[in-house]
C-alpha cells in the first residue's frame, strides 16, 4: 500500500495495491499490523455503507464531537465521489482549509480523515456506493454538521444545487458550532 500526504497534515490518501489475474483483481484495503508500522495505529469499530442513486448527491459536512470523535477511512466501492476533508481544529495552522480527492471504484484510492476534520462527499455519477470505517461508534448526542456551502470555507464542489438531506440543508455555519476540537502539537 502506498500512503500519500495531502496539504492537510494527517489527512492521507491510501492507495492499496491490486493484484490482477484472469478473474479480475484482489486488494487488501486495510491491514492493522502494516498500518501500525507506517504510524497509523487505528482501531476501527464500525463500518458504514451508503448508496446514492443520483449524481450530485452531497453528504456532509459531518463530524462527531469529543469524546466520541471519529477517524474515518473512506473508499468508493461503486461509482465516483469528490471526497472532502476540512480542518476544524482551533489553533491549527491549517484551520478552515480543505482538501478534495476523487475516489472511484476504478482507482481504489481511500481517504483517511482524522478526528478534528469535517468530512463530506459529492457523488460524481449515478448509483454510487461509499464505504467507510470509523474508530468510534455513531453517537447522535455528539453528531454535528456544517453547511456544505459555508462561504468561510469556500469549498469548490463544482455544483451549485446538490441533492441534500434535510439535516445537511439546515446545517449551521462553521462560526456557529462553537469549538469542538483544539489543535495539539505532537
């Protein structure tokens, strides 16, 4: 597996190797032992799987507050998405900055979104499926969201009227959610 940094420290692109033969291909998408050797010592406790029927479906921007914050490892198992992570750790040198990575079933790339970051994605084609692992269980009491089109973030989604859930359409601005995360030097 190849691991690529992004312009946001801690947000990583994981490129699993694919072994091809006459039947197709095989890929190991996570190996806790190998990842720990690479400095990624994460314990995933929940896997999520979403299906979006229409191109232009936007899910996000979501996070979970401490003490139930989550690291996420996201991949697109069918179709294609624009996957976005936004740093919301107060005091971070990259606070409010975002990165977008195209994840497709064909390219097999994965995005590691650490706790302290918003996460969202936009489907680029119809009938798209996304799977992601989380390091903590979903907790409705700690669930949070920020508006996808918050002008303070300026995310270039490439779309002006996405398909949204009611929750995402009503999400507050970043300036309205308080301070859920603080940057800590390691």
